[in-house]
C-alpha cells in the first residue's frame, strides 16, 4: 500500500496469484506502485518510506526460509514470488 501511495498511479492495484505444481505452492504478489532497489531489498533497516523501519522484507525472508521456501523478485514488472514446499 505504501508503494502504491508513493506512485503517480491514482488507481493503485494489488494482485495475488497462487499456483500448485504438486510439490510447491507459488504465490505471486505484485502492485502498481513504485519500484524497489534490488541492491538493498533484503537488508534490514534500509527503507525509502517516510514511516518505514526497513524490517518488512528482512523478516519475510526469514519466515520463508524457516519454512524451507524461497523469495524471488522480478524487477519489471515488479513481482515477488514466494515458493513454499508442500
């Protein structure tokens, strides 16, 4: 929501898609907001938000790793893919 509010797109959109191939659950999450700098994306306490603390993605990757999953970022268009084993 913060990324959408920072963009010029007045009709912000969030999309969540799920697929299952028998072994993994894949979740694709995208939004129409501003892009992300992949160099600092998972680094704790790095943020471009006015009210952010930079822990959201760092904590997310820790939780995903604890469940033996993975998190990938496609830069253009911006799509996060979370893959979790069955």
